[in-house]
C-alpha cells in the first residue's frame, strides 16, 4: 500500500522560510512525478510546484522565484523550500504522487500540512 506523508508545516512570519517534506513508501518512488498543491479556505486546490521523475520542474506563477521543489530518490522524499513567504501563501499543502504503467494511472495524496504566514 502506497503512503504519502507530509511534514514541516507551521506558523511563520511574513518574509520567513519553511521547508516541507513528503515521504513516499510502498512503491518505487523514482517512478513518480511529484507535486505540491495547496488549498486555502474557500478556494480550490491549486498546483504550487511539480517535478517529474526525470527532475524537470514547473511552478505556479505566484511562487516562481520564491519556492523550490526538489527530490531525493535515495530517501524517497520530495521537498518544497519556501522562501519570502507571504500571508497569501497560507493554506493546507498537499503532496501528490502520480505515475502510470501505460495501462493504469496511480495517483496518491497525502493528508496535508498546514502552513500559516502571519505576524
């Protein structure tokens, strides 16, 4: 059974930094494209950053230049380094793992971790 577990959320002041981690177990991590999503109250869940199995990254315009996604296949973990945080970054952040074997798609979500940016 595949498990996706986020950690690293918390309360931070505007301009501060946080690093989120997402550990995947129960499958071959390197096969998965990984993504970080967020959902603020009253809003739809949105993609923040993603990284393919080959290491290609993409970011939402709102976080470009401030957030960095990376992966460590040896540790089965993906990270989201968040710098210059703003109150608008406040949300529950979710990790997603996605892959296909050409026949079926396999997509898994973590339980989410709260990030609050406030003075």
